[in-house]
């Protein structure tokens, strides 16, 4: 199980590092579908990571490293969404909407 977590963590980090290259491809080829497919793949990886890379109840140093990884994914997903013309919903917007209803 530990080896599986290391592999997922490495895959996760590698996918995040691809973002500048993907954006460069989109600019060069003017095919935004490349970015959309990348974002979908990253979402699937983040979803798997949420299940397998526990933060709560994990040793503090490891938990902090995982939180940095998840925060980087959040930022990459946000940036990608903005580039394709979507407005990301933030947690604070969701909380404000809940209090109004």
C-alpha cells in the first residue's frame, strides 16, 4: 500500500509539473481541448489522491507535504479554468451562498 501511495504521489506531482508545457502547446497549436483534457486527467488524479493520500491522522511533516501538493493542484486547476474562460467557485463563495439560503 505504501508503494502505491508513493507512485500516486509521484504521478500527482508529475502531472502538476506538466501545466506550463500544456499551456505552451495550447498557445502554439490554438487547441484548447488539450488543456481541457489535461484538467480532466488532473481532476481524476486529485480525486484518487484524496482517497489514498490521507492528511488527517498522518505524521505532521507528511501531512504538510501532502497539503502543499493539494494546494498546488487547486491553483493549477484554478489557473486552467480561468484560461478556458470558466470562473472557479471558491470555498468562501460557497459559504456565502449557504448562509443566504
